[in-house]
């Protein structure tokens, strides 16, 4: 698979924004984990696998991301630099942040961690997708499946995938709770706010959609990413 996205247009900003976003994404995941109030569906799955395998959360995140990326091949999806970086950087950052954050704490502190984590996750999404260097592997799986079967809605495919990984993660011991519901309700509006805010303008303003899957301004709201 050839990488999508070139760096001829504003490379310094796009690279800085990409890696700032991926770093913040990993930090946001760690904050939600330490809140112990519930995770988003994919992280429930990652946590469940981590409990089962005794591997670190970040290692499991990297492994799952790599396996999902392999599923892009039959779907004829092309990764970008952001896609490959997503697989590696987020997992390394979440492990490093978890090593620094203490477990437990008063309920008020844990609620603050959850709220901060959800908001930071939305901002991170806007940063790394706005760099236009490729979506995360899990998002590409969803959009690739829809592209191969045009009759299926993105909302339906996303729901089926996330309900499946949520159920599997819960069965494996992942944390499902109020944070799971809060994330589901908040991440859409947050992504809608942050993605246009951080989107790097296309070199040709007439383009309505970029190689990274982020519409140009005025082209509509992109799919809420799952990482």
C-alpha cells in the first residue's frame, strides 16, 4: 500500500500538528483510564485484551492498530503518514502517561480526569485529522467498508463495529461506565468543533475533500474518528 498525503504544502505546520495531536490523544486516553469511570468502545476492548494478555495498554493498542491496518489491504485503503504514526505514537504515549499518573483518588478528581480526557480527545482528533496526513486505522476500516459497499451507511457500520468491540471488551474485563456514555454523547460535538478549527487549508481551495478524509471548509462535517 502506498502512503497517501504529501508534505509539499505547509510541511512544518502539518507535521507539528500531527504529532501534537497524536501525543494529546494518547494523554487523553490515559486520563480516561485513570478516571476508572468508563472508556470509549475501542479502549474498553484494548483494556480487556490488556487484562487477558497481561501486556501493557499501549502495547495492546499498537498491536490492535497494526492488525486493523492489515484489514485495509482487501478494502483497498491507502494509509498516510498519520495513519502509520497513529498506530505507534498513541500507544507509546498512553503507556508513558499511565506510568506518571497515580491510580485511584477521590471521586471529584476522577470526574475531572474524565472530563479533561474527553475534551482533550476531541481536540486531539481535530489536530491530527486537520493535518490531512491520513486517518487512524480504525476509522479507515469503517470508511473502507462503506466505500466497498455503498449501500451501507457510515453511521450503521460505525455503530456495528463499536458495539461489537465494546461487548467484546466488556466480556474481557474492560471498564464500561458513565464515562463510556459521556464519551459517546460528547465526542461528536467536540469533533465537529475542533476538526474545522484545526484543519489546514488545502492548497487548492476548490477541493471539497482531501486525501486524509477531512472535508474542506463548507463541505460538511466529517465522520467522527475512532482513532
